[in-house]
């Protein structure tokens, strides 16, 4: 897959053409044979070529030359090869597909300062380039999860980016990108990634104390309890709209707090508006939103964007969560499911089938066998995009690919492979956790335009105007359908808070 995002300026930008370059001259990269650099430069200069920059370690230089000079240079026996010096540009920001899909880009957020979204999660990277300019406050969990302005797992920072990543020319944009929305962060998760129900209840009350209109809970678990239900019922009566993830177990079990009637339960769909296979389907699912391959912010430089090229063909890939950054080149070795050290992969890239043992064990078995990188292909249909190393530390880059691409690569083991995991401050995540902030963000956005409406009015408008998906009417997969910001705005603008 080609890298879809780069959030930093290229380390070496195309230099300006020298003043005496003519309009018909083009810039080329000339690679010369070992020890022949000076003779090639002299040859080129005599024919009107002009050196722009030298790339010493590659035995190469960039130069401007006419078509005639180019032809003569190509015939010089001391020249290894010549290629066009193509331009590189600083990369600008990207609008994730979900922002467009929920129609957030069709409404302004200039009035969002009258609303507050409270995010109960793992924290917030306060120095992130796409989040640092927001109006944000926070509360740290007294039970010891750590400072709210730090995020060990990246989950909360990813959620926050979907809601409010800034429109600042870099990275991504969120549902409300103008830094007007008020955010309050309550940290309940540390690096272990779980918290007690009691901590969630206390956090929700902290949200209320800090003026929350909308609470985002990209979290959940099994089993309801009386006090938690009462907590969210009380918040609902206080005028707060609570929104939570339906769950990622791919079954029909209820997850809480999403399945309390006072909470909006959100399912996940992909870029084709198809339900995500792991999204829980229950009679409490109310709305659906993008939750597959969602690009958003993660703590600075902890994200990974992968690229994989086999021969000259780009292969869609996804970094294994927790993988180190790095770039490698080599051929492949079939390691099967890599349930023991793959010693035949020494100096090669391990091609590994998913199944039987953890992803971390597979990568470690590749590494212990001398492998320089790992490609893990899915054992079910589609891209392997949610694999994780958990807390395991590995030293080689690893990526996931689809089942079909895996089958193809098994027939191309000797091909040259370029694999790279690039360090970045953004990453693709999957889950109903990623769908939830789309809904929370849209709810706050709509509410900011109609601040006199109640939380119930906003909730009714969102369900009344959702794009119906799946079975006609409400169903257990999609709920009432895909949330639509502009449609909800038009509904309230036409009918008022009470609706039709």
C-alpha cells in the first residue's frame, strides 16, 4: 500500500533551479560507476549540464541538462544509470473518510464553544501538533491511572482526534476542527487498558461537574449493574447525552454502558458502509458510524504507517500494533504459522500465516530465527489490520496483509521486498471505539447550532435523520443507520427542537 499520509516535511526538498537553467532543461539523478564521478562531471559540464547537488554515498549527483546532453550522458560508459529527479512536497493534512461520511464537513463549528464534550478514556497528548491548540481541561483518575495530559496507550488521543483534530494544515481534521469546542478529559485507563465500573461512574460524574453536554465513552464490558444504570439515568435527566461503544466481540451480547437505555449505543461500519464483522449486534444499537481503518492522532511519534512493495507491486498492508519503526529490503521465507523459531529465515523476511499462537509469538519466532522482518497474512477474508504485539517488545518491523495477498506472496518468495513502518503521530485504528467519537462529535456539533434543544431533542434528531443501512428501518447491526450531521441540522432547522 502506498503511504496515504506523511505529516512532516520531506527531509530534503527539491532545491530551486539555478538561475541559469533554461526552460527546456530538466533535472535528473545521474548515478555513476565506482570511481568515475569526476570524469562524469567533467563530461557533463563540457556539454552544458549543471550540477545541482551531490549524493556522495550513492555515487550520484543531481543535475540540470538538455535533452541533447541527456542523450550523450546515457551513452557514457562511466554512467550506471540516469533517472528523472522527481519533485517531493511537504505533505498537508488529510480528511479521514469518516468525517465526510458523517457529513461533518458540511457544517461549520464556529458556535461549538457553547458545548463541552467530555472524553473518558486513556488520556490526551497535550503537546500533539493536531491537539495542542484546543480548549481542553482534564481530570486525572485518583486511583492512579496517571496524568490526564499523558496517554500511554494512544486510545484516548485517537478518540480525541476524531472529535477535534485541528484544521491547521497538517495531519488530519476532526468533526469539529476549529478549536472552538470545549473538551474535558477524564483519564481512567493506564497502560493496562482497563478500569472498574466504579471508576467509570466517578468519571461520568466528574464530566457533569465540568459542564459536559456530551460524554464520549469508547469503552465497555459485560454485565450491567444497578448503580451504573442509575448513574447514567441521572445524567440523562440532568440533560447530558451519553454515548458509548457497542462492543467489539462480533456477537449479540450486550455491552455496558452502551446498552443502558439512557446511553446511545454505537456500532462500527467501514468505508463501504458495511457493518464491521466484530461490531456487536444487539437490540440496543442505536446509531452506526465509521470504525474501520479510521485515521486519527496518537501520541507524538508513536504511530506507524506501513508500506509494502513486492517486486514493483504495492501491497496493501497495516502495521502490527507495537511494531518498531524501520525499513528493510530482502526476499521472503515461508515460515508457516511460525510456532517455533524459523531458522530458515535468517537474513530474510518471514512470511507467516495467522493462527494458533499470538502475533507477538510469531514475530519473536521470526526474530529468533534470524529474520529481519515479518509479514503476517490473514486466515480469514480481508486485510489483517487490527493485530497487536500487546506489551511484547520486538526489534524487527512487522505488518499484516490480506489472505489473498498472502496466497500470492507464497508463490513469489524470491522476489525483492521493500517493507517499511514509518514513525508518525497518526495511525489507523479499528473498533466501535473509533465509531463512537464520530457520533459524540456530530451530536455536539448539531447541538451547538441549536443550544436551546434538549439532549433528548438532539438524540431524536440524530436517529430520525440517520441514513438507513442494512434491513429497512432499525436493525440490530446498524441501529437506525449512519449518523448524518447535515441532515440532522436541516431537520432541526425545519421542524424545531420538538421535531416533526
